């Protein structure tokens, strides 16, 4: 019996030591990950004054959350010009009460980005825009990360076809909700290649609200409603009407379904050969 007691005592001590060791390793790892995240935020924040394409106003985020996964919260405003077709580049403002990023930003791990209090999106001069009531992005990082942002390292990484995975994309604005998933990576030219397949619900209720707006031409609204009826389906479980579409970035074009709505410039990586891109209108090819 005494031997059993001693064995139990040793096992208990061993388990305590293992728990203490694991807890210690976790604390040290959490600190170094959080410190690395904060260093990147500090560098990014210091370089904000030299950015010409966008502007960020608000307090610099601080990494918190211990002992849970690291958490970064931003509150403020992001503004910048979005290049669309025909040379149109509206100056868009994103007012963000709270944008929260949670998770360990390590290869192969999953994080989420949440705007629980919504986002106000508006054009700077006209004031026209949309209120997003809630937004969530759940994503998994690639299993490997390029050693540097130099062209040759990025090129080798691109050959692995190791994309960032969007597990769940969700937006809600009034009656309209959008659910989706997809991925983001680079094409053979090392430019953005993003595909997000989405399901949209609540458009009928939106059209009914728009019909009450005297500023909207009822003829145009009727055409849009008829088009929606042509492409919509009915969920057999809920009876809700929905339609499937997608958001894509490829060949430097921005697409919603087959419709090109804008363009983005090529990415110039450090050490990359000079390249010229034809940003003229292109059709969305199948994959």
C-alpha cells in the first residue's frame, strides 16, 4: 500500500511539474508573439505619415488579452480612394467604432476579425454610403510564410499554392446578409488572386424599402427586381429567397460575379523585374 501511495505521490508531482512547464512555455510564447505583433504595429504606425493611398485616424492599437489569444482593437477612421472603372476613384471613408482581431498570427492558425458595432461607409464629398450593422471574417493563415518580402522569396512561396483561407465571411446591413468563404493568394505574376463565393439574402426586403424612396426611379427599380427574380432561388428549409454570386480579384481587375467594377495596380515587390500591366477591360475567366 505504501508503494502505491509513493507512486501516486510521484505521479502527482510529475503532473504538477508538467502543468507548470506547459504554463510557463505558453506564457513565454504568448509574450514573444504579442511583442512581435506590437513591434509590427509600431512600425506600421510610424510609417503612416508617408502613406499616400490611405489615411488612418485613431489611437494606435495595443496587443492585450493574456492569458487568452492575443487581441488587438482599433477604433477610428480609415479613408482612401478606391479605383473603379472609367477612371473614377471615389474618396471613401470607413468609420469604425470597434474592429477586433483575435488569435495567434502564426502559420496555419486561425484568427477572426470582427466589427461587432458595425462600420459606416460613405463617400467623402457626397456623404452617400451604407451602414454595415455587423461584419465577421474568420480566416486561416498559410502553413508557410515567405522568409522576406523580396521577389525571389515571394516567387518560391507562390509555387507552393499555399493560400490564406477565408473560412467564414459574414456581413449584415439592414435586411441584407451576405455569407461566404474563399481564399486569397498570388497568381503567377505575383499579383493578388482572391475568390470569395457568397450567398446573399434579404434583397426583396431591401427593394421594398427602396420603393418607398421617391428619389429612386421606379422603372430602374422594377428592372432590378425582375432581374433578381430570374437569378434567385428559395431555401427549402427556411423559405428565404437568395442568390449566389462571388467577389473576385484577378488579372488586376475587381469583379462582382462576371461584372468588372474596378481595378488595382500590379504589386511591385522588392527586387522584382519591371513589368507593365494592361489594365484595360478584361473578362472574368473561368478557373
